[in-house]
């Protein structure tokens, strides 16, 4: 009687492993393939947006190239050519193409 109870308890633990093991494995794989790289990209983007300064040449999400003339916490004013200035959200900056020399 005691041996039968021990065998069913052991079988129950193995049953849980077969039931929940693939789910845990799938979550671990998704974490390393999807979630972690996305967090890394978000961190580097936030660092890039935080290091923007006046005079940097940038490219917006829409592909517009310009030079930062004014910058605040959430707004950037870009000079597109000699006479045109455009205002964008800071989050609309996609990449920095050239930085100014440190003064």
C-alpha cells in the first residue's frame, strides 16, 4: 500500500514536468530571442536620445536630415536648409549622423 502511494506520487511529479516543462522552456527561449534584444535596443535608443546636443546632424524617423538648432526635454528644432527650421518631438529622432566636436 505504501509502495503504491510512493509510485503515484513520483509519477505525479514526472507528470507535472511533462506538462509544464515545455511551457517553461518556451518562455525561456522567447525571453532570449525576443524580449532581451528588444530591451537592449530600447536602452541604446534612450542613451542616444539623451546624448543629443545642439549642432548634431540627425535623421528623423521620416528620413528628414537636419542639424539641431534648439533642444529641450521633449522638442527639437532642426535646421533643414539655410532658411527652414522645423520642430519635431525628441522621440522622432531616429539616428545621429554626425556629432559636433566637444568644446
